[in-house]
C-alpha cells in the first residue's frame, strides 16, 4: 500500500473521528458505567459500592413494583400506538389538500408541540382537578363530579389522553407530508376506476405511505417506553401504582431511595426489552414486505 493510499485512508477516517469520540464518550462509557453500577450495591451519598454480582438483576425481576410498572408500560404502548397512528392518519387525510381551512387546522394541530410536557401536565391536572373546569361543567349539567386523578382507571386514562394530545400531533404532520408527496396520477387513476374515498385510502394511500407508517410506529413505540413527565406531574405513579411506568420506577429507586445499583440494573433490563421489541417489530415488517414482493413477482410471472 503506497503513501498516497494511506493518506487517502487517513483523511477519510479523520472525518469519522469526531463522531467516534462523541459516541464513545457519551454512549459507550455511560453504558459501561451503568453496567458497572448494576453489579454493585450502594449510593452516591456514601460513595461506597459493594460487589453483589447479578443480585440486582434478580431483584428487578422479582420486585412487584417493577412487575406492575412493566405491565402499565406495555398497556400504554398497546393502546396509544395504534390509537395515535389511527388519529394521525385520520386528521392528515382531512388536511392533506392545501386550503385556507387546512392552514388553520395545521396551526391548531401544531400548538401542542410548542408546549412543554410539564406545562401540558399542569394544564391537564387543573382541568381534571376536583374543582376544575370539567367538574364544574358536570355540576352545571346536573351530573356528579368525578375525581379523575384518584381513580385507578381514570388516572391511567388521564395519562394516556395527555400523551396522545401532546405527542400524537407530531404524527399528523408526518402523514400529511407523506400524503402531499404522493403522485397525483395514482390518485386520479383510482378515482377514474370508481374508487370511493375509503377504498382510495385503504388500497392506494396507505400502501404508498407505508414507509412513513413504519417510521411513526417505531418512533411511537420507543416514546411510549419513555413515559415519565406526564406520570410524575399528574399522578406520581398513583393511585396505588396504577400509573407507574418503568422509567418512573427507575427514577424512584435511583434518586429517591438511593438504590443506584438497583436502578442501573433495571435500566439495562429495560434497554434489553426495548431492543428485543424493536428487533421483533422490524423483523415482522421486513417479513411482510418480502411476502408482498414475492406475491408481486408471482403475479408478473
């Protein structure tokens, strides 16, 4: 290998150096330190950590609080992901054509994205409080006020509604952009063939925005595993653990109970679960795509 080739390689790899350093410092080293903490028991106040091996991982899997938090997190994911995608596609269909009304709707849909989750949580907490506007409206209508944030089911629904309102609007704009970039000839051909709005949406629009759907489903799945602010601000995990999530419990054990090793082990277990679900999700989507391609190949034959 001559000097010129070596110089070319050196210049090429030098462009990767900043990212590599950033990745090592802010990803590899923290994960390695978390793994180190997960094998020890102690806290930062005492600055003393005792080796316990895999005991923390065993405790995480056997602790009722974390079992309940995992269950709640999966409930949030299983309900909010399909609902948010359905609503995102529905509202995107309403505003995919550029009109004056669609521009007004875009502004309205964009407003929740401008508000921080903390502010949104305080707003929802005030609306759903015992003396809040919603209960006052019920009293005016002669209905009995509801303690929204003190019931197990209603508190969980409050968290879901907040997450849908705050984060679901993002998907509206993703689907709207995908729909506006569709080739007009495909839509015109479907209308000429006599397809109505529902048929056009199911058989033409949705298949053409499939990549956008995969992106939104993947992002929303990961986001649902990261629910924290809404639970912390609205319910503090209550009532009776009805709204606990894994991230909230990791925070509780790490920074409230000072069981740093336990929290680190829980973080790694949770990371493994997220990667497993993400891998299975991608595997299923790829398998479905390959099946469709094979079907098209047989049709052409």
